[in-house]
């Protein structure tokens, strides 16, 4: 898979790609991630990419020309262009799984007051990661990148993914590690039993209980 992230602030993206699972996936050749600076496509020597809105109002709006050119510089027949915007479809695990089937994703990060509306003619999908406003789309693009890359074959073992939260409409079960007792808090006895059938039953019951308590809206 190839992911191109179009942004005004490349350093926000690059620092994240140098750590942990994403870094290892890149090094293994399981994903190619490129950062494209929208300012490189500005028609002005100053690198200006925004201007005041027609009709008045506060803030600055990202102009068509640099964004159009930035998209065109990386777009192919297999590309899916995704705009980070509060008006987009709300992101979830199902959408992350769907995106793993794409060969090439282009993530467009907004900033300031938003995009010139005409930029949406270059976009295949609009995504929001939640009902709140960020200063820019960089964090949202990293959320999508992380959630998709970790699902790619070979990045994380399949057994680690099987029982994750949201995979089958349930949250994950609680996990414990050594010591068995800490400040009077004990690991559930069933996890120490060695009886894998009982352990599986316990974990499934815990997943159902936790989902009912914390996220009944996703319980199937």
C-alpha cells in the first residue's frame, strides 16, 4: 500500500512515522508513506496557500491552485483522495478495514478556516474522526494512517488482531501481567488455571459485559 499525506506542516507527520509499528512497517516494505508539502505548489514566491474568504468572515481559506496541483502530483488511476474535514463521514474500524483494500490513499490535511469548496471536486471521500474541531487535519490523517497500516498483512500478527475492540462489535477483554497480586489487587483465578476453554469463556463474557457497560450502542 502507498499513502501520500498532503499537509502544510510536514514535521508533524514525519516525527510520528519514525516510531514504533509504523516505522517497522515502512522498513519491512509493507507500506510506503510519503509527505507532500502543499506550500511547494504555491503560485507565490512567499509560499502563500491561503487567502481571505469571499463574502467576508473570519479566518483564511486554503486556495484551489496549490491543493489541486499537490493532489495531481501524486494521483494515479488507483488513488483514493480523502479529505480530513468535520463535515465528513465519521471514521470507525469498519472504514479502516475497507481502506486496507485500497492500493493508494491520498490524505488531504486542511488548516485555518478550511478548504475552498471547489477542492471537493478532487476528493473521493470526506472523513471526520469525531465530533470536535482540531487546528488542522494532520492528527486526523495520522489516526487514519495508524489504524489502516496496523491492519495490513504482516504488520501485526493475526492473533493479536482477532479479538481487538470493534473487530466484531465488542470491546476487548481485560488483560493482566505479573505480579499476580499488587497492592491487594489480584489477577482473576481463571487466568492462572491453564484451562484454555474456561479462559476463552471468561474473556468472551468479559467482552460482552464491558461492551454492555461502556458502549451499548455498538453491541450487536
